[in-house]
C-alpha cells in the first residue's frame, strides 16, 4: 500500500503490517469464506486478534483511536476488502463505535466500547426501511416510552451484517407532531441488542455480491429495550444520523480501494501472461490504455479518500469531500471491474478469479451509504454553497474600444436607483453583456443602490408596462430580464448592434 506524507508513524506502520497480514494470513481464509458464501467468522476472529476493531475506539476503552484515527480505520478497511471480509469490520466501526463515541453517555461507552474494541461485539447500522430509503426522514418504525423502557414496532431492511451483529444502531420515530417533523426532531437513536424481546431477523437477502456476509431485514414486534439504550435525547436522532454520515461514507469508500487494487492486480497478471497473435496481450496498446485508466482512477480515489480522512482526524466537517470520495470511488470501481474482466477475457467471468465477484460488489457500492444520485444532489447543494465566493461571476461591462464585455476588476460605485428607468437601463445593459441570461436581485444591486421594497416596486412597474419579464419563486421575484419592448424603450436599435472588424461590410444589412 502506498502511504501519504501526512500519515503519522503509527499509520504507516499499520499499513505495512496490515498489508502483510492480509497477503499471508487473511487472504486464504477470507477467500474460503467467500467461495462457500458463509459468514467470515474465522477472518473476523483473526482481525479482532490484531485489535483492528479498536481503530475508532479511544485508548481508555481499549482501542487505538488516538494513534490510528479515521485514517487508520480506512487503511484497515481497504486491506480487509482485498480478502473479501470487510463487512463486519466496517459496520462495527461506522455503524456503532463512531456513534457511541460521539453521542453515548460515559456509562454507555463503558458498557459497549471495550467489547467492541476487542471484536467481541459486532455492530450494525439500521436506517433503511421498506418505505424509507434515500428519503430516510420518512422512517415509520416507532419507539414509544413505557416507564424505564421503550416499545418498538416496525421493520428495517437491507442491513449489512444483520444476524451476525450483536449491537444494532437504530433510528425510530418518537414524535408524531408536525412541528417536530418539520424541524427534524421526530427521530431518536437507539442501540438495540441482539436477544431483545420482540426483535428478530425477518429475512436474509440473496443479493448480487456481498458474499461472505449477511444482508437482512429486521422486524420489531412490541420489542422492548431499556431507555438506557437511547443515544442522546429524544429528538436527537436526525442530528446523530447526519453527524455520522461523513465517517460512514469514508469507510464505505475505503474498501472500494482494496477491491480496485485486486482488479488491477489480476488484470495485469493476465495481460503479461496471456499470449494472442504471437505476443502478450499486454503489448497491445488498447489494453495498456485500460490498465492506465484503472490505475488513474485508483490514484485519484485514494488521494481524495485519504485527504478526507485526514480532514476528519483534524476535526473538520467535510460533507462534500466525504460524498465526493464515496461517489468517485464507487463509480470508478464499477468501471475498473468491468475493464478488468475485459482485459482477462473469458477468465474474467470465471468464479475462480475474484474480479467477477468484485463487479457484483461494485454495483452495491453505488447504492449503499447514499446512492450515487443522492450524493450528486448533496455535492451540488453543499458544494455550490461552500464555493459561493469562488463561483460568483465577475461584473462585466462593454469595453469602449473592443465593444465586447470584459470584467470590470474593482467593482464600480453603485448608482442610486430613483425610478424604474434606472432599473430598465441595467436590464438592457445586461442584454448586451450576458445575452439570453436573466439577472438575479443581487446582480441588479451590484449596479444600483436600492432597498428590497423599492427594487420590487420598480420591477413590477416595468413588468406592468411590458418592459420586463419576471420569474418568481415562493420567496418572491428571483430573476428579471428586459423584453423586446423594454429594449426599444431603453435605447435606439443601433445601441445593441455589434459587428466585429473581421466581418465584411458588404455582407451586413
């Protein structure tokens, strides 16, 4: 595994030891479990014996968080994925340990974290329901207070490591008040322990991929758990859920890197050893291009993911970086797995090689921990918000010599807007500078000094006269433009005319 210059000595040493352990010990054990499609109990025991489950658990509870951090957890998930046995490790880390560490009481931490650090308790996160997937705020399962307990009813779906896990971090509806729903105060977080009365596995799913681990549906039928098991206060569920998503997405991106490495490894083996037309298939340029693209995607995915880990370890909030890491890695794995199979030809489709299995897992990575589509929406909304200042378009004016729009540099002094004629002049000028584009209210205010009420009054007057077109949202006027009649009212036709010097005069009319 390549290391990064910002890793500490403990993380570098962990990467070296983990890679060696996977190659020499975990790989044959894990591949046996995958081939038999049985829970990787022996591999889980071996990882626990090396304290891997304590990566996100502080030393006071028996872990290594201070030395390894989220970066170390990602290293371990990347390596374990190469052997196909990352499931219980990952879900215990991001499904229970992280949330307990940041939201649990001291009593809760003392009860569960030491055993989790030893791998004696496996964790599972349960959000998805039959009718609540990407729209996770619409969770229907309920938890009702009954003295010192909660009574839980509902169902959960698509839970990785279900049945094998001992602790289930669950989110249930605890309020039906519309005002709580509107404020996202209707959910609460709970730790449900295996064996709780009324809590059962309803279904084990047969899925593409995810061999060597369980994915199942859970049912709660008048299930009873102690109020002690609630994390935080009632109504804190949404905040707790959102607070854990960055680590969850990072630790879903990390295994992808290990799987990409395996695809590249087997593709390279075949390209160097498969002879066709009298030479190795790796000598064919198109195959070299395929491998180069795979390696490029791996490098970019690793840099983005481990940079995000480092930011989390520094205490930064990185919703955009975490989403980009998971989105890019998942899509890259899908492409890499398909191309690896193509490089290997028919062998790539054989179950004696892992690439066909990785291709199946790749599809799941584009769905779990936020679908690629949901992540793109998040990146768009939060990314544009984060980059608001960088993305702000410059003010431009028509250059008197070149007769084309150029940035003004330092913003010019604004002119006081005294009538709708001043606003019309700005809209008409925008027609020359940004043809076909409306202006926002802020765009207009870059040129004119006017109160919200006055600007609204002037624009509505222009609209009533037929000189401006307005686009409204629930918040009011959002965009404005000049109409043809408005252009004629503002200036003579020659004002808008622009013919470059290279255009032949005899062709103009």
